[in-house]
C-alpha cells in the first residue's frame, strides 16, 4: 500500500475528489434544470 501512495501523492487525490464532487454537483444541477424545464 505504501508503494501505491508513493506513486500517487496526496495532492493528486485531493484534486481528484474535488473534480468528482464538482462534476456530480454540475450533473445534478443540469438534471434539475431539465426536470423543471420538462414540467413547465
């Protein structure tokens, strides 16, 4: 496991988690936008 952590530094994991979180928030926002647009 230590070898795995050496290859991928902590900053890369933090950036990856942030990108995934932002991506999911953006996807949820688009989904809500389309859902509201379809109802009105």
